[in-house]
C-alpha cells in the first residue's frame, strides 16, 4: 500500500501544483479559487486510479471500504506533502513575493470598492500576510488547501471500488 501511496500521491501533488502555478504565471483564471479546486479535483482523481489499480493487481479485484479509504487517504497525504514542497520551492525561487503581490491586489480591490468594513478587511489581510511569513503556518495552510479535496475523492473512491462490479478487473 505504501508504494501506491507514494507513487500516486507524488504524481498527484506535483501535477496539481504545476497546473495551479501555470494558471498563476499565465494569469489564466485571475487567481480563481474555483479553477484551483477544479484542477485539484481533476488531478486528485488519481486517488481513484491508484485504489483501483491496487484492488485489481494486489487484491485480485476486491477490496473492502476501510483498506480502500486508508490507501486513498495515504495518497492524499503524500499529494498534500508534494503540493506543499513544490509550492515552497516556487516561493523560494520567486523570493517569497507571492503574498506581497496577492495582498497588494486584494487591498487595492477593497479600497476601490470602499464600504464601511473596508478598513477592517484590510487589517485582516495584513494580519494574514504577517502570519504567512511563519513557515509552519504557511505549510499548514497550504496542506489544508489540497487535503480536504483528497479526503473527498478518497471517500468516493472507497465507496465505489468496494464493489467489485464497478470497473471490474480484466481477466
């Protein structure tokens, strides 16, 4: 199981962050949260592929829910760690300018909109920027971006693949 977690998790994590970085660098989607999560969902479907492959190759076409869920969560954890590692490498190569640019853009947008709560929101953004400088906070928040999507895909995969008639192994 560990081998499957490492292989499929590493592939998933690297592809997810590579595609998200591509959208950031090209400006496609304008830092769209929906696009980011759509990319995560699509790429983390490799959890399903990994669990199915394990079921078909190692378990003769059958797997129970909990082992399938465990493998799916293992893949999601590895994908999350790979996601964090590549994001940190990106931040280091860009001299950690992402958060400065992101908060400047968000603050400019809030100032343009105005409103009674703009000052409070700007203070929240500044506090977030300060928190983001702490590596442990940054690691946790980055991991928390991708892992819940992996949990969802792992649950669905385990529920579907426990039934050997769902995409049965070829004889």
